[in-house]
């Protein structure tokens, strides 16, 4: 939709603000989890709950590789998409005013982030529990979170940068999306099994 404006300025503003706000919401979610797990991470029932959540998310993602969107699926619901597209058009309608454009993009990004959290909460719950169990300082957590967010946003920054440079859209196809779900699911399942069977492996960088 933004590419149709033909304006690199509009695309850059919308893209950078959108990426920043979605990252901020995600980082605040992880920080909140860290605050909880820092107090409760040593409780056996919390550890069991985290393992169960990670295994559940992993199973659903792996299932989606074989049976995409069949049954329970961690994707943005079809019912939510018309509302998102409508908000996108509202953003573009504000393109003549920079403050209005930024404000509309912030609102859109925050709304989409909350919808996406339900689809992507499994890995941050698992990762944050692992970090909290290491008893890291707030400064070390901030550095680790910064690294996490950099990796988390690399794909969006690459797609955004490509769109600004080429003025052409790049989209993930279903085949690629299913493969990403399989890889993410296998990673979460592996970590959940390690936490369940041999947590000491998490202390070894080689492992």
C-alpha cells in the first residue's frame, strides 16, 4: 500500500516508525516477563508451565508446516485482517501531514503488535525464563535483550530496506512461511526438552 504512493519519504517514515513501535511493544512484553520470572523462575510449577507453553507453541508451529492453518494456528486471524487493512489506508490518508502520518502509524503498529503477540509469545516466554534463571543483572539483561531485538528485527529491516531501495514489494510466500514455522517449532521443542530432561546443557555454549 505504501509503495503505491511512489514516495520514498512516506515509505521510510511509515516503515521505520512501524518497526520501532512493534519492537518497543515486543521488548516491553519481554521486560515484563523478565520481571515476573526474576521472582518466580526457581519455582518448579513456573518452570513446568514455561515448558508446557513452549511445547504447545512448538507443536502448533510444527503442525502448521504439514497442515497449514488447519485447526489451531498461530497466525493473524483472517477476521482481524480487514481491520488492519482499513487502518493501513487510514495511515496513507494522513500522508500529507508528517505528525498525523507518524501518529497514525504508531496506532497501527501498536494494534498489530498486540494481535501478533498471541501468535509469537511462545519463544519470548521460553527465552526470558532461561535468561532469568541465569540470575543476570539488569544491565546484562538489557544487553541481551538488545541483541535479541536486533536478531528479531533483521528480517523486517531487510524487507523494509529492499522496498525503499527498489520501490518493489517483497513478500514471504506460504512455502517460506511454513518452513519458518517448522524451524521455529523445532527450536522451541528442542529447548523445552532440554529444560525438562537436562537443564545443565543450557550452561554450555557448545550445547
